[in-house]
């Protein structure tokens, strides 16, 4: 511009997607042929908000260095759960430095690739290059990178994303919030893509839970 970055969180995401017959592949095997990818979902975290909710987050690089946003991953939509790979996630020093701008945790990057690499038709280097390309192409409303706390309206924020990103449908965004001291705070934005990188509407099972009005935590 992960967080309960444990495998249990990846499992929860997978089960949610499987419920409608479209699965973001997260699990076992690289022995099978690469499954068909129907699209991708990029998860953009609001770093200050996520660090607020993560008791150990303050020790992570993205929290210590004041990131306003970070990318959790670009998850493939497939019809299989078997996506684990043993292929290397090691990047060149130059590429690793570029990727760290939006995915600062190297361990999380390697874990992500190990869980989904078997379901994407590309190498780790190509995959993370796509992550960078998608992240750079996505224009972010100013309120999401402000140093000040803001109050946002769901409809208005969705409209700002659409104006900044031609071709992005209203249904191509999903906003996630969590509650802190009776205040709903934006923690994540999901953006849905076709396999060729064009925007598309998100699948029905990829839901959002933000109310009409919520807070955006400023960067620290």
C-alpha cells in the first residue's frame, strides 16, 4: 500500500468459501495438477486497527514501523482444498525488499505461499509480483491512510473506491469490521478479481459485516 496469521485462520477462511462450493485453496498437496482458478481475492488490512486488536501485534514489523495498510494475501478461488506446496518461496533480495512494502512479515509470506502455492499457476516469484502489481494498481481513499481517526459511511467509502478505480463494481468490495469499546472499527477490505486481474463482483459467500457507519483508526 497477517492477522491471526495462524493456520487456524486460513482454515476458517477456507471453510467459509467451501460452504458455497467455491474454495480458496489452502491445504495439502502439490502432487495434483494445478486446479482451475476462477478468480482471486486480495485482502487489504487496516494495519493500525489490526494491531489494536492483536495483543502481540505491537511486536510485529508492520506495527512497529507504522504501516497504514498491508496485504494479507491474494487468495485463489478454486474448487479444491488441496493447495499446499513444498516449492520454494524464497525471493531475490531486490524482490523481497519490494514485496516487504506491502507484506512486511517474511514468515507470513512464506506461510501464505506454502498454503496456497499449489493452486496458483505460477511460481512464488510470479505470484508475489502479481501481489505488488495488484496493490500498486488499487487506489486507496485518503481516509484509509490518514494519521487521524476518522468516521466513515459504508456507502460513501465504497463510492470513493469506485471513483478511484474505474471498472471496480460495488459488489467487488467487502468491508470487515470489529468492535472495540462499543465502536465498530474497519479492519479489512477485500477486493475481488477475475483470473486476468480485472475487477469482478465478489462471490455471495464472501461477506462483509460493517454497519452503515464505522471508525477508521489513524496511523500511529
